[in-house]
């Protein structure tokens, strides 16, 4: 069940990227959010766990493109000098969301109401209510997106120069507060190749036309490199975020027992298994309750990561996104490798938080995607490279689930080591100066 959302995301990431490049970022993003809300809310009324998984699958297929499309739209409506900073600031919400979801469980799950729904044969109770609450942000976001303009760069690639100029005029009035009469730009010239006309082809030919340029020179190198980077980050860190409530719960249960001098892996084994010394048999504990303070830890963790991400948004232009990404990879990877040597719960907490802080590079890597690829392929490229990373996350989630109990120490060595490898590969990414020179060699935008 934990892997079903990832499977759903993988199933249609490529599709949403294609649709956004063909039909517009805003329109497809809104459609994705509406479908995500409908299917997500319906999952709360599932009469069986199989139906629940199917509806969760459909919900995640619906919202699988929202992250990539939202940041594509944001990147295309932001000046180059501010783009990296704005993307990182916006991604702070993504980091906070895990903590908010965890804290919502504290007042909602203990509720004891139960209403029978005769036609479905189910009881409407607290966990179903929580599922509905979790789907509401999709509905809210869909309403907000209705007030957002389409990307002017996308409109230019479609040959809609007048519409693009109208959007920029509205942006000018809102951002400056000046009258439209003071806007002096009369025409816009796109400083890159426009669409290849694939919107006039058949569906299969159109998808092929949008995909093939990404796997051929000169874009092939960047596609492969970004896919590998996404794969390493998602494989190494996303599983720990998914299982963070489980880890935090085990951590707190061990502390509640008064156990001291244990490593994080010893704490997890102690909390979630009971050792029968006479028979030498390890039995799983069937307690599904979550420690409330553990959920507070998840919230605090999300808040701290959100604040760190906000600080990074101010540093990215000063330090350079390539240097920042490499530094985060190596520091967090080293923390993951070293966590097994700590037997102090306070030090372990700090080291573990440093390790999962590698999720800050989700947004940093996205800044490369929204800058490297041309506009008419951008949404497809971002979705495609993200899909590779999420595929690896699917395997990572299931691998870590088994290793946390059976080979916990090895899991930190393995995932931490691969994180460091990602930092080394980061040296191959194009630097900010290199990209700026490439753009200077093109025609001016206006």
C-alpha cells in the first residue's frame, strides 16, 4: 500500500509532461488537481482495501505531474536572476507538507465517531475523514490556479505572441502598480527554438516528436545526467521520508522504555520487535498506534527542513546552485554513513536530520531542469527525469522497508554512500556561468 502512490506517479508522469507541452501548463495543471481531488476523496469511501489501493493509484496518477508542472510554470514566469531562488522558496511548502500531514493525525485519528453508510457497507470514521482532509489541498490549489496566467514563454512557442504579450502586460501592472500606458514593450522574440509543430501530428507521432529530442544529442547528455541525479536522490532519501513516521515512532518508543546507549538501528529493533530469549524467536509487534510525540517530531523535522530550504534560496545565487547541490550531497551522505556510530539519542537525532536534509536537493536539481531544456520540451523533460527518480524511489521504499529491521546498519551505509556518489556526479552538471554564456549567444528576448 505504501508503494501504490509511487506506482501511480510513475504510470502517467510522461503523459502529463506531454500534455503540458501540447495544451499548456496552467490548463493541464488544473485538470490534474481536479482529478486528484475527486479520486482522492472517493478513496475515503472505499469498501475494501483493494478498492482503496485502486483509488489511491488513480489519485496519484492524477497528481503525478503537479510538482513538475507547477515548477515549470513558475520557472517560465520568473526572471532568470531570481528563478533559482523562487523555485527553492516555493519548494519549502513541499518539505513542510509531510510535517503538516503528520500533525493532522493527532486530533483526527483518535476521534471515535462511526457512521454506517448502508449503500457502501462501510463505517465513516476518523481515518476516512483524514483521507478527505488530505485531498482538500488539490481542490484549493485548482481554484487558485484558475486565477493564474499561462506561461508567456509557452505561448510564444505555440506562436501566440499577442497572447504572450497580454500576459506580460498584466504581470507588469500587478508587479509594478503602474498604469498600462507606461509599458513600452511592443513585441517579443523568443530566444530559443519554438515548437516543432508536433501538435499537428497524430497522438503517437506527437509523443514521439516530444520525446526523441531528449534522448538524442545535444540534449542526451543532460537528460542522462539529470535522470541519474534524480535517481540517486529519490532512491536514497525518499524512502526515509516515506518511512519517517515509522522511524520516529520506533525512536520515541525506545526512549519511553528508558533505553539508553543504543544506536538508531538498535532502537528500531527494540521498539518494533520483541525478543523471546528462551526460544530465540523474534516476533513482530502488532501495535499499529503511532506515538503522538513522534508525530510532533515529524512536524518539527518538516519545519526545520522548510527553514533550511528557505535559507538555501538566499544562498543559491551567492554560492551557485552547482556548488550548493554538491555540498549538500556530500555532507548529508557523510551523515548517513556516520549515524551508526552514534549511541546518543540527541546526537542520533541531529545526524539523522542532517542525512534526510538531502531532500533539499529535490528543488535544487529542479532548477537545472527548468533552465537546461528548451521551452517546447521543458515540461516533458522535467516529468521524464522525475519519473526516473520516482521509479528508483519505488524500489528504495520496498528495499528500505525490509532493511530497517533485518539489515538496518547496512541500509544507512548503502544509502549514505550512494548519496556521496551523487555529490561526485554533481561535478558533471553545467555551471551557472556556462549556461549564461550559452544564453548570451542567442538572440535577445525583446
